[in-house]
């Protein structure tokens, strides 16, 4: 995912059971609706229930890169 200033994401859900998102470059919070807002920390991984509504907030400058893997849980 690539976002530039002014490009706030929209709340949405993902396919699969879990989403694993790596914060690669930039800033701009990540939010799970009605639950938590995460500050952007480069090289961090967030794993969450894919059915929860979520979005990425636009960076304040430059650009923001995240990489998301939409998975199923395997035990």
C-alpha cells in the first residue's frame, strides 16, 4: 500500500481471517475502528482480525508504505 499526504484511507475489512501488516516507511497512524489507533513505527508488524474495520491515515509528509498479507489461521 502506498499513501501520500491527503490520501486518508477508508474503513474497510479484508478477506481471510488475519491481516499481517508491516510498516515499512513514513508516518501516518493505523486505526482499528472503535478499538485502537497505532502510531506508525517503521519495521513493525501488526496482526489483527481481518473482519475488523480498519484504515490507514495519510502521512504528514513524503509518503507511507505498508505491506499487508491477508491470511487464514493455521494451527
